[in-house]
């Protein structure tokens, strides 16, 4: 039996919370451990825009931080 990686479940989790395609992409980068600067560089957007996307993600998922979001994703994959 192979363990499921939270990163591979990001699209399903994003859909469950009604995240946009871009927000889902942001979450995937977050689960890969990228910083705000790294995400901004990868997507060709400003770090401020990355933060705005994370604010929207936090509101939709009911968390207040990246750490909480990662914990929520991991707790969903353990069950």
C-alpha cells in the first residue's frame, strides 16, 4: 500500500473548498514548501499578489495561517 501525498490531493481539497484554479495552484506550491518570493517568481506575479491569494484561501478554508492550512490538508489525508 502506498501512502497518499497531500500535494497530490491538493486539487481535490481545493475543489471541496471552492478554490479557484489559481488558488489551487498556490496551495500546491505551498505544500511543496515554496516561500512567497519563490511562488511569485514561479508565477510571474508580485509577492503582494501571492499574499492576497493566500488571504482568500485562508478565508475559504477557515484557517488563519499557512501552518494551519498545511495541518488541515495533512489531517484530511490521514483519515
